[in-house]
């Protein structure tokens, strides 16, 4: 289904944002040679890749091995469209298994999931059967209502991405097959006036959304530039304060050196005075002893006179 057909199919449908959380747990795969394996979770033009895991062939001849993923979590927010009967339109995501060996890198399996089937079921542990040299993939998935951006906003972003991918694909198709382009043009001429008018309205709405989004991005850019300028001024002010503090610290260090030298001089003077006091105390002690000896001898003489 091309981009315009998707947009036309969504006209009048209510959209809601849901957060998709996909966690691969275990991959069962045949290993014939030393190889690296990784998984790709692809939704529309966006894709997430796990890190690469190395597996070696076993010596007992068994090829099937289990690859345990280490806390791999893929998350994104996407818009789901709801029919009048309450059912959600199908929204697919692709799970791709790739292998890197000594010869080449190749896709060994690919399977598609209907994300709408997991809405409202909470966290679900599921398993899918694969093709090629891969057998099964055990995973955990949860699709819950997002409290983030509005449905129309998220839908527009997702639609822009899908439209870009669709335009690129259409360009490739035109280069590869002029006949296909001619058939497509003929089918457009066969469309009813109401269909062409509806698609024209959709395109006009998309262009309006694009202009609004561009204006919003320009406003955000201007705001960001002002914030950057204010941050630059604050950084310059902080730099000036740092220089002032450094000069103040330098003066404090110089004063500290002067005080330290003065204390050293006073310490030397104090030591000299202490030494002199010790000498005087020694002399006083000697004088006291001489006086005491003299007094004792004088009393002895007076006693026998």
C-alpha cells in the first residue's frame, strides 16, 4: 500500500499513541562455523539493532545452539488507528536475523509481527517460528498507551517518515521500470473524482502540517540560539569570577608566605630567649647553692665561738 492510500485509509479514524517495548530473549539457530549473530527490529523506516553475539560450532556435532540476549530492549512510540468497531488497524514490525561469518554477512531469517494484536494485553512472552537456519525466537513484547506527544503530532512525524521512504521507493521503481510508472499513471486516471479530491485534501493537510512543523522547528531553533547566547554570557562571567578568585588566592598565598617567614623569625627569637632563660636559671641555682653553703658554714662558726 502506497503512502497516499495509507493516508486515505486513515481519514476519519481515531489515532492513539502507544509505546512499543520489544525484548528478544532466546534465539535458537544452527551453527555450522564460527559466526556472529544479531537481530534487527524494524518498524517503518526506523530500525534498531542488537549487539553482535559470537557462537562457535560444538565439538559433539550438534548444530543447534541457543543464543541468550543480554538485556536488549527496543522501544519506540507509534500511532495506531482505530476503526469504528473499536478494532485497531494492522501495524507491522519486521524481525530480521543476520549472520556474519568469515565469508560474508547474510540475512538468515525474517518474520513480520502485527503489533496491534498486542495492545491491551500487558507484557506478553511469545515465540515465533523462523525460517532458514534459525528455528525459534523467544521474546517479550508490550504495547501500552503512551503519555507523551499527542496522536496527531506523532502520526504526522511517522507519516513524514513513511512518505519519504515511499517517495524514495517510487523513484527507484520509475528508474527501473518505465512501464510500471505508465501503469501507475493509467490507474490514477481511472480513479474517481471523489477519490482524487480526497487524496488532494490529504496532501494539502500534509503540506499544512509540514509548514506548521517547520515553523515550530524554527521557533525552537531561535529559542535554542538565545539560550546558547545566555549560556555563553554566563560562562564568560564565571570565567571572570574564576580569574578574580585565582588572583585573590595568589595574594593570600603571598601573605601566607610573609606571615610564615615572620613566624619563623619570632620562633628563632623565642628559642634564643628560652636558651638565655635556661642559662640564667642555672646561674641562679648555682648562686643559691653557694649562698646556702656560706650560711651553713657561718652558723657552724657562731655555734662554737
